[in-house]
C-alpha cells in the first residue's frame, strides 16, 4: 500500500470516527430526562362536629410529589416518552398511594403525529375531565375547596392500563383506555377491568368534554377469588368558556350499573349509585386569582346521604413556581352523610355522620 492510499484511508477513518461521535452526541442530545416536583403545605382549621381541629396538611391545591419525565427523539416527529411520579406527604415524608414508589403515574409510551400511547399506571379519561373543569387555575384542578374533589369516587387511576390520546382533529380530541384486571391473591379474575373512551372539543375560549367508562367491581365489602363481580357505568361531562375576566365551568358525573353498594370501597372498586356536579368560576386579577365552587352529591337510593358543598379560595402567584393561597369551604351533610373537605392528597378532617363541616386554610405551594 502506497503512502497516498494510507493517508486517504487514515483520513476516511478519522472522518468516520468524527461522524460517529457527532451522531452519538446528537442522539444523546435528543434524549432527555427532567426531574420535577411540588411541595404543598398549609394550615387548616376545621370543625366537623367533633370540635375544632388544627392541622398542618400536605397536598392541598396540588399534590406534593416528585417525578421523572423523559423523552427520546426517534425522528419523523415521533418520541419515546415516559413518566414516573411519586406522591408523598410533605408533613411526614411518607409515601401516598399505599406506599407505592411511583403510585401516581408510572408509564412508558410513544408520542407522534398519530397521537400518544401510554402503558402502565395512567389516569382515566374521567379524571382528565374532572381535573380540566374543577378549578385548575394555579394547580392541577380537584384541589381544596372544590366540590368534585370532595365527592368523587375511586375510578380515577388505572393500573395495568393502555391509554391513547389523539392529536387535535379540527378541534376534536379523542381518548381511549383499557385496563387489564388487577392481579392479586384472593381476587376475582376480572376485578378492576376498565374500558373508557372520551371525546373533547376546543374552539377558542370554548371547551367541552364527555366520557363513558365501565369498570368491574365486587359488590361485597370483602373479596375472595370466588366473589361475584358486576360492571359499573360512569358518564362524565364538562364544559367551560373563558370570557377573559371570568371563566365559568361545569362538570357532572353519574355512576350506575350493577348492584348498589352502601359506601365507596377503593379495594373492591365499588362506588354507590350516585350523581354529582360542580359549578365553578375562575376570576383572574393580575398575579392573583379568585376561585369559587358550588356542588352537590346525590345518592340514588338514599336522599338522606346527599350533601352540598361550597368554597372560595384566593391564590397569589409570587412567581411561576411559588404560589400562596387562602380559602374557606363548607359542606352541609344530610343525616346519613359524612363528607369532609379534602385536599388533593389529604383525606380531610373526620366528620361525624350528619354533621356539617367548615374549614379555613392558609398555605403555600413551591414547584421545582
């Protein structure tokens, strides 16, 4: 081999190495992982018929949480995406969602021109609608003082699930989800199976959504592998219009199907036959926003288990990541009802059956 050929081969090798290094750096640059989180703490003073109680409460207008959000560009407008999110109690450091490491969300999927597919622990389309129309200003929706947050049942998060979200098609958005049955000892083989679909429409300031969901549950208070199961049916509607100076919204949920049960039991996926609604409004004022909510829960078989909820809250954003808030909320329980005022991830002050509850809250939320 002559010197000219050796120099040419060396030059080609160097060029190939440089190209590979540049390609590798480009691929690494297209893959990213973001650590994020929220710390939300407040002081609540409440009276639910058992005397006045003062508490330091975590997760009021937004759940205290941290997580990892990642993506990798595959080209052609398609990305691999994933999310792992842990919910925790900031005033004790304990994990929520039964102690699961990533109990809020844990999924991987693809996002591209044809839409987004997720597999793992995902939120149901029902919850997407509730969070969209139950006062999401400066929070995730469904926060402290919101009627739907105090009344909604357990059908909001699905494990072992596949979820699809379409791109916007002339303003229309389609969502679908299938959750495989929960796998566990001494459980019926089909319990927890969830099928859901929803459609939404966006046109400028106007927004509307509707969803239908079926979920297999066990009517009994305890379950075994031979326990009978039934299918619950959920219908959900939400709508809002942003006038600029005020944004009113409405959300409605009805649960029926299968035999009725006396109370919510998340372990058996059961929820009483009932309906609930919330009428709310967001009023922006510069860095601040006022949020007002009114709603009712109606149990199909027992009007003495009904309740009425009302609340008002003031949020002030010091920055994009720091918000202070204060609010007042109350629930009027009928003689057989015991609803309480809850935060995003707090169960609320215990309430004596048939007693009303009133609460005030002062707190701060810091995102990172």
